[in-house]
C-alpha cells in the first residue's frame, strides 16, 4: 500500500490521533474526491496533448498551458481539503507525546481551533481576491481569471468547514471556548499595542515568524497552517501591508507551471509501487551483487539510487526496497537497527536523483535551471553513494557468507529482462530534461504514461479500483505539498519586504572568510531546518534570500543548490527530530531508539560526502554543458 510521507511520519512518530475522530473520510466528500481525481487526469491529458501538438504536429496549443494551470490550482485546493479530511497534512509530532496526555490533548485541540480561526479569517479575503481577478482576462482563452482564482475560496471554505466539524466533534467545549477567549484577548492586546509593535521594526520577525511559528509547530499544528498563521499575525500587527497581499502570494507560490510536475511524479511513485516495477529493479541488482561481501548493502544503496530516479518519493523508495532485501540481510547477520540506519541514509543520499520533487521546487523558487539540477543531482548522489558503500563494506567485514552463491547467468539474464523496462525510466527522465528536449512537467507526464502502459502490459497492471484510489491519494498528497509551498511563499515575501534579506546580505558579505564561511553557515542552517521543517518549506522560505548572496560571493547556482539540498536531506534523517528518520523506522518496523544508536556513523559518512561536495565545486558542475 502506498502511504504519503505525512501519513507515515505521523504513524512513525506515535503522534496523537487528530482530535478524537478516527482517520476516515467524510462520506459527503466523495464528490470532492471524484472532482480532484478528474482534474488530475484532465491536467495530465492536457500536458500530454501539449507535448503531442508541439513535438509531433509542430503546432503548439496556445491555450494548453492555461487549461493545465486552471485544472492544476483547482486540483491543488481540492487536494488540500482532502488532506484535511484524511488528516494527511505534514506536521511535527515529536514533542506532544512527551507531555502529559491531558496537556497534549488540550494543546492539540487548541492548535486546531487556531487553524479554524485562520481559515475563517482568510475565506472572505479569498473571495475578494477571486472577485478582483474577474477584471483580468486570460490571454489565450479570453475568460475571466476568476475561473481560476475561485479555487482559492472553494478550497479554503472546504478546509474551514472540515476543521470546524473536526473540532466540534471532540465535544471539548471548555478547551475550545478557552482557546477562543485567550486568542481573542491576545488579538485585542496586540491591536491596542500595534503602534508599539510597529516600533519594534525587524524585531517582529523573530517574534511572529520565529517564536510564534515555532510554538505552533511544536504543538502539532500542520506546517502549512503554522506558516499562514505566523504570516497573518505579522501582516496584521507588525506591518502596514493588507492581508489581501498574502492571498496573492499563496496563489503565486502554488501556481508556477513548473510545479505541475509535482503531482505527476507523486502519481508515478504510486504506479511504481502498485505495479512492482521497483521490486524488479531490486531483484536484478540482487542477482548481480548479492554474492559479494556487503553485497546486499550495495544492492540496497543501488536500489534506492535507481528507484528514487523513478518515484520522486522517499516513502515509496523505502517501502519498495526494505521488504525485498531485509530478510536476506538478516540471514547474513545484519542487525535490524543497522539495516534501518542504512535505509534511512540511503534515502537521504538518493533525494538528489531526478525526479526529485525538492529539486523541482528549488528550481522554481530560486530561478535555477531544472535541467542543470537534474544533471548535477546524479553526480552528487554518486558521491554520497560511494561514501556510504565504503562504510557499508567496512561494517560488513564480519558478514556471514555461508551458503551464498553467485547467481547463474540465466537468472541474471531473466531478472535483467524483467527489470529492463523499469530501468529505462530514470535515465529517460534525466536525459530528456537534462538534454533540454522537454520540460520537467512534460517528461513527468510522458514517464507516467510509459509506466502505466508498461505496468499494464508487462507487470500485471493496476486494477481500476486501485487506479481511482491512487488518483485521490495523489491529489491529497499534492494538495498538502502545494499548500505548504503557498504558505511558505507568503512568509518568504514577508521576510523579504521587511528588509531582512538586505540586512542578511550585508551581514554575510561583511564576514571574514568569504564564500567558505557562508557555505559553512548555509550547511548549518539547512541541517537544522531539514530536521525541523522537512525539505520543501525550508527551500521556499530561504532559497530566494540565500541564492542572491551566494551569487554575489561567486558561488555557482548548481553547486550551492546541491550543497543545501544535501544538508537538508541529512537533517531530515537525523534523530531525534528528523521526520524521515522516523518514517524509515516505521517502514522497517524497528524501534526508533535502537536505530538511533546505530545511525550516527552513517550520518557521519554523509557529512564527509557533504563537505567534499561543498569544498569541490567540480562534483556539482562537471557534467554540466557550457
């Protein structure tokens, strides 16, 4: 079964159930599920039609991108509502289980009440935004842009309704009323003291965008709503900017055409999981290398490298590889915690292999070539693969090899033949995007169509019922991801408008040590943010600020991108906070405390690789064409 990262993170962290409701979908949301799945299909068909008309008939559809954009924003907003309904929005639940049960319960409900207040406050702003867009006409279709912008009030209204129903069903009236009274008193106090708050200047940034957002994150409020609440508070009490601007930034953060590839690559991961194409790759590598010492560790790392080049999802990668390899590794004397540590760090290593959703988002927000990122990502993953393989070989010096035989050539040939159609995918994605033949969005749709047809013809296909479920899962996960990007984009705008970016640039460029000190500071920042925020929010928040500084210091865009993405991935897998670490433990079904004791040498190996990547730009830029 394919899980979203949010689902697995929450399971792995032992997070409290969302309020008192079981994790089930509202029956009246079924039409929304059908609409979101249908919009996803229309979007994919539209992109494929664009590809066909542009590259085959040489007559591009001038209105194709507009149709794709309209269906995309509607799918994203309905998907975000589905993610609320299914409790799939990413949140940090490390701290709540450490508190007494009653206190953690109160804090979780209070956080949900605040999300209700946020959504109710933003709904009329979204309606106004959609109305204002009605005065703008789309260039190709010649229709009012409100057709597109109406997705925002529709999605926010649905999310508000679902959150209010969820809170009411707890019947914790004392907590609900108490939260509303305390929040109302704080709002009244801040409104009364607004002149004094404005006088604080940029000290408001750590107060609203740091302390307030961090507090909400700690009590389990989903990341997207943490960012939106903090930005709303900052704009309302610490600036003269209208909240209307925030809606525009959320829309812009979710709407880049490059981001159309995000839901398509999520769907590709579902297809990979459902058809068993990933398992075919694992079986082929096991037949090739399984007979050598540390061979199964090499197979695990190689499988993560190749499978991640198809799915774009760490959860899908780990869920494909672990069940196929762990039994044989256990038989050879590997301990479960050691295997899980290798699995987690292997996922961190593989996250620069295209199609990496993180790289797509980074290219979108920082204005960096997606083709360059995809090309360099292969080389960077190879550097990290080598350092992990060296450590795995040293760790396997006492591995039991009794009864292990080299696979006959007939077995290698058969597994190679079965895996060949799947093995084509990662190289097809990299070569088409890296060679500038097609965009990441176009390649993602071509790859998805290829995987679906190959899966149906050669790997047993996907039942129709399962296809519908996959489309709904994709819409919900994509909506959750894109809402984080929209909210983070609004917060990044607030940071930039405050003058923070300018002040930071002055500070950094004045430091002794030049680019080396800046690179070290960047590694530290993204290691920490990778632990706390997961990858995408950190990228959207800081990339627009950090990349201009890096360019000013003479650092190549691709080199800097590879360093911060690698640092962020290491942070994501670092205990005790990194969400990815707990996902790996959950998939492997090994207690986190056991893995925590074994993962440090593997993280140290990744750090060695990261420092090499940071110090030697050639690793990042060698494969780039001039």
